[in-house]
């Protein structure tokens, strides 16, 4: 551990008075616990919903291009995520260190950590981008695929992945910005930047994919009420598209266009994030000098970040392994698995928001030498998460069939797919309250700097609780598709039980940094 940086001593505030920079009971290290927890969590949930929007928009437009294009991005994502996960853990390390130094009022140290995290991830992203570009086609060639898939889907996936990997540094820039701001206690600024990025992606996607040849955007505009009335004065979207095609000859880039739109949108978000960190008073006080390599800080970033990278990478591998087992079933079961996972990923958002909020709460309170308050924050968040997720489970059980049916039209195998998906969601609803607890406990360990513990619990959750359970129930016990549903549900149940038992030992409460804590007078705690 390093004790680098200079601590800025802040005068303590008499009970009942509130300092200007912690100007309410919403302070992370003082006052209410619920208000700052909610203030941190809800923008994180919105950010993840916006991320879903990215994926939905890409799928929506590529679905108008061809079924092969949709298959290409579905195939590309797990392989891209594997490499993104390598650097993802180091953004987590930056958030942890910034949170603890911010809690300790070590403003200069927080800025130094932010600069070194940016430097570390920037260098890693270049290596990952170059390596990923050259690994794409050999990796795809290793996948077992029938001749038609190899001839149509695989080349499109390769085109998409190559563009994404070349733009990886621009994508990682926003991830770093978002993590550092979260550690500092500001999740609303990254949410606003993410909104701008998603809006830009929505605008760029149709033009970069289709250009001005059969662009569905012009057709949708023409179908809007009131647009037809404007045609006599020359505002006909279809005629406008024809004129633009004649003038430019631009027919878009297809699947590559979707990748270019993503990179451009993420690049703008990265640019805004860099400007916010270096040119405004938002976030940790980071300057150009903080980008000068400091081996002590970089060592801390690696020590904390490597377990998180392993955690994320093994998570991706676990999901690929589960998918490989599921595809041994009939198409309705495979479709139900995919549909159910998409629905549950939305259910997962409140728990994930609380988990990421609590790592900031724990980090800053441990930095302020407030282990007692950090522990109370974890208990409040876990209880809140379990309660909210229990209510979600009740709704999911009561309205499973109509919710699932919305996503399927009158297509072949629809009744069988709906039946399987309903069974899947209802069985997994048993684990929803446990998801709320497990995500909070994992966030607590990360916030305290115990990323190895979080890694171990995640590996147990995914590889023992899920992969091993599904494998046993399906291939040994012979439970069929029900074995998949039950095995998937066991993961977070195991993770919550192990996490709570481990947390109860109290060994998590030692902060990572060595800065002296500021004088803080607890006021009005809930």
C-alpha cells in the first residue's frame, strides 16, 4: 500500500452546522444514509438503461438490414466483452482509491490516483485494441459453425469487431471517467454524458448503416402523422432521401456503420469526460502533471484492479459456457433462455445500482475512518435491495406470461417459447431478493479494497452456483430444461449466503489507503 499525496486538512464542523462542500444530510460521510445511497444509485440505474438503449437501437436498425447482421453482433459481443473485461477491473480500482482518498480529504492524492488510472487504462486499451484487431478473425475461425453461418455471419462479425477494437481507447475513456466520478461521489454527471452519447448513437446509426439507400428512418418519418401534409411544400422524407442519394451516392457501411456509430458516440462521451475532469471543478482535482507515471500508484491500481479483471473475465467465460450447454436444447428452449435473460437483466438493474453506490459509500467512509458508518450503510443497502427485489419478484410471478408474450409475435414456436420463458422467469424469481443482497455485499468488499474477496465470491456464484449446478442438473440428474432454470437460480443464492457469512467476519473494515483520516463530527445519522 502507498501513502502518497498530501492531505488537505479540513476543519471539523460543530454538530448542527454543515460545511459548504458537504452541504446537507446527503453527505456520504455524514448525516443520513438513505439519501446519499439513493442519490448515488438512481443515476447508475439510468446509465445502465441507457446502455440497454445502445444495444436495442443497434439491433433495431441492423434487424432492418438483415438477420445475418443481428446474428453477427450477437456473436461478436461475448468475444469483445472478454477483452474489455481485462481493462474493466482497473477502472474499478481507480473508483475504489478515489473514494477512499476523497473520504480522507486527500484531494491531491485522489487527483493523482485519477491521473494514474487514466494513464494505466489508456495504455492497456491501446494494447487491447491492437491485439483484439489481430485476434478477431483467428478467434472467429475457431468457433464451430455450419457452412452457411461461416459464409454469411462470421465475416460480418469480423467486420464489426475489427472496427470496435480499433476504437477501444475511445470507449474505455468514458468507462474511466464514469468510474472516477462514481468514486468521487458524483453519478449524475456521467449519466448526463451517457445521455448525450446515446442520443448521438441513435442519430448516427441509421445514416452510417444505410446511408441514403432504403434508410428506414426516412420511411418512419414519412409515416408520422402530419408529415404527409407537408409534402406539397417539399418536405417529403422519401423524396429527400432519393435526392441525397443522387447527390452523394452514399449507401452506408452496413454492420461496420453500427460499430462506427458506437465508437463515435463513445468518443464524444470520452471527450466530454476528459474536459470535465481536467478543465472543471467536477470530480477529483486532476491535472496534466498527474499523468506523469508514478510506479507506486500504478502498482496499487494493478493490485486492486487485477482481481476485478479476473472476476469480469471469468464471468464472461461462465456465460459463454452456459450458452454452450443451453444450445444443446431445442430452439424454443434456447429462445426462452435468451428472452428470459434479457428480462432478468432489466430486473437486475436496481440491485446493481445499489451495489455500485455502496462501493462509493464504503470507500469514502473507510477513507474517513468511519468503519461503523460503512457497516451500517451496507446493512441498510442490503435490506433495501432485498426488499425492492422481493417486490419485483412478486410482480414477475404475477404477470410473467403477459410480460413475456409482449416480446414475441405470431411466429413459429412462439407458444413453446413463451411456456419455457414463463417457467424460467418464475423459477429465477426465487433468487431476486438474494440478488439484491449479493450485489450490495460485493460492492462493499470492492469499496473496502478487498477485490480478491469479491473475485472469489463471484467465481463461486457463477462457476459453482450456476455452471456446475446447471451441468449436474441437466446432464447427470436429467432435469432437462428445468435443470437450466433451477441451476441459474442457485447462483445468486449461493453468492448471497457466502457473501453475508464472509462480511459478518468483519475483516473487510480495514481501508486500503494509509492517509490519515480527517476530523469528522457525525451529525444526524439515520
